[in-house]
């Protein structure tokens, strides 16, 4: 192997700048934002494991509390993250009834 065929792989003297890496992979598509008008939106989406009820528009301080109460009321699993409460199954009617009883303004999203 001649000196022309060799490439420097590692140097500890600091004379070579480190390569810059760009984030690789697919960019996540952005979700359509929900208006911030004080009205909660309750919708249902079909995902690979079935239907999921989504509640948008809750304040971050009340997100965990409302999620726990809705999971107990509906008798189902779910999560609260990224400002959205997600419940397993189509529970829109029960969620809308709970929010109306609690005095919250809520709208049904989708069809």
C-alpha cells in the first residue's frame, strides 16, 4: 500500500475538524394544530391496533388529572402526552358527557 492510498482515520492532535452529521431518517409529518380558543376537541382516530379517542386543548397542569379521571370513567387504558389525552377505543360519547358535566366547553371532531 502506498502513501497515496492511505487515509487518516484518527488523530489526537486536534488538527482535523470533526465531521458534522445531519439528522438522518424521515422527518415526522406535522400534525394539524388545534385552535387555542378554550374549546376542548374530542375526536377518534383509527390506528394499527384499533380506534383511539383523542382529547385536545387541555392545559398542561390539568392533563394528567383529566387523563386519569377519563381512564377510570371509561374503564380503559390510555395516556397523556404532548398535550393530548389518548384513550383506547371509541369513547367520544362518554368523554363529551363527562366534560359537559364538568362545565367544560367541548366539541366533537371529525365525523
